[in-house]
C-alpha cells in the first residue's frame, strides 16, 4: 500500500459566477497547491476563466472578480487537459467539497467529457468542512474561523480568492491533521477506504520504548482547595458533582 507520507495531495478552491450550478453558473477561478510528505512542494495550478456569462452581484462582492477583468481570459476548454493532469490520482482537499466538485464536474460535462464528469472516479476527495465539524462540533468552521482557531495568518484575505484560499486551507489541513498518518473523512474514489479509517475515525497506535510519565501527587493544601471547590459545585448544583459521584463509586 502506498505510504501516507508519499501520497500526493492537491488543496483546491474555486470561485464562480454565483450559485447554484444548476442555474448555469460557471467557474471563473481555480487555485490548487500541491502537498507531498506534509510539505508544500511549490507546484501549483492557478487560472482565471472567461465564463461566457455575467457574474451575480453577490458573488462579485465575495471574490471581487469583475466581468470586465475576465474579458480575454481562457475558457475552461482551454485549460481542461492541464487541470485534469494536475489533479488526476491525487487526494483533493477541499473546504465544502460538494460545491467545488459539483462545478468541476459540470465544466467537464459541458465539454462532453463525460468520463471526467465525476472527478471522484479519478481522485480521492476529502472535505475539510466535514472534518472540521467532526473535530469541532457546534463551532464555526468557516475557513476564516479555522485560521483563527489554528493561529494561521489570514490578514491578507480581504476577499475570497481561489489560490490564496487553497494556500490557507493547506495550512489549516496540516494543522488539523497534526501529524496523523492515516485519516479519511467523506472520501471518494479508489483510495478512499484503503487510506484510513471510517469517516471521523482516527488511528490509535501503542507507543513503545518510552519511559513512563512522572506522577506528581497533590499536596495537602491542594487537596483542601480541591475539596472546597467540589463542595461549592455541589452546593450550586444541589447535589454532588460528577467527579464526587465517580470517586464514591470507585472508592477513589
């Protein structure tokens, strides 16, 4: 089996004329960066695209890419082969993957390239939004929120941009996975099941050869303060704390 540290990841983001894709909206920017061995390699794919339609005002307010700016830019057909070669066989790391994958599939379908109109057949897709929700339930998990949570500088992100966002997402993904060697969440494609555990799972490994940790016992003053704190909790709650109930049950 291919070792995780040798796997090729492509962190990907797109910007579009609006949404949803079912209303004829198109991709206007694609940004990708490559990660191998948990390091950015410096290889990237970035392009602005002429969508042959106007962008919604709301979308322009998000990404700042005007119709005038896109005049003369290549169309998806002009870059489709190069783009496919860049992502083929990689694990695509995408925030809210359903959105970007839907648009990418649509672009290939519009070209009549139906064998490529489901990129999950050619790549593994890992959704960092689902990963973040599993790790931080009940919290905000936008890219900006994750940058703040993992202390990643996103001060230059006044507007959305596919290349900048893919670079930020690469830092977020590496911080979230924190050295894990096997993880798969909402993955699709040939390698999805063989590369990790079920969605939301993580591998637990026994550490051998490490000296046992030092145990520092509480002194009398600390024990007294602990007892006072438990008593205050019990008084406020109208009953013993969970810790007291457990220690009474186990005789601790």
